[in-house]
C-alpha cells in the first residue's frame, strides 16, 4: 500500500473525519470510530523505579479563563504546603503573575526554581522521584504530568467563575470524584 496514516494528537482544528486516528483526552469530549480517548493530556513523564519518601514538587500555574486567579489565596495554601513538606521543590510557569513570582522567590529562595531557569528535563527528573506533587488546579497539563509520573497529586484550589462549567473544570472535577487527586483543605 502507498501512503501513510494521518494521526492527530490532541483535538484537531479540522473535523475528526479528516484523520485516520485522533488521540485526544476525555475532557475534550470527542467521539467516533477513529477517536482514541486518553485520560488526560499526553506527556512524556515516567516514574522512577524508586520514589524519594516525602519528597514533594509544588507547581504553580497562573491566570486562566477557566479559574479566578488570586495570588493571596494561592500563597495562603502554599504557606501550609511548604511548612508540611520538609523536602520540597517549587516551580512556576509562563502564566504565573510577576508579583507572585517575586513573592515565591522572596519566601522560598532555596526551594524555588523559576521555570525559565530549569535545565532541560528538570521537571521530568523531579517528578520521577517525587512521592507527592501539589499543583494549582488551573494547570491541567501539570496535573497530568504529575499523575503520569506516579505522584500522589494534590490541588491548590482556585475559585471558579459563575455560570457555565467548561470542559477543563469538568475534567478536574472528574479527577477529584475518582480520587486521582485531592483538594487542599
């Protein structure tokens, strides 16, 4: 036979019928004979053969249309998380507000690793050996990376906008309901 197969990883902008296979996360809500549904976003994380007991990675996302971001609310939760975990690394993302990034550097200068200063493969290596991960719930990709790496995952909670619940919020809710993640309390 001549030719290859057209495969879309994640939800395509073209109709699914244009592809031989579409591999997409369940929260995208795609269906069809050619759709392979994954639980979450595809990523390359892998757990290490041995986890470091008690070692925790904290990942902070940022402003998102799906959640109401509040620096003070996030910091209040991080204060308690950081106090409870003596072996911890903290990182942020491109979406983390500058004022919060400055506060993270001020409060946790040793534990804080800004995203742009992370060497290649840093997060994959950290999550591979981490027993626990805390992730702000706005960052679905970081949540699934931590789950794929075999971490026990906790969510740093954020308020949700009134009205329609989007697919990402629904996806996070399903993770909670199936006990794959726990909410900070």
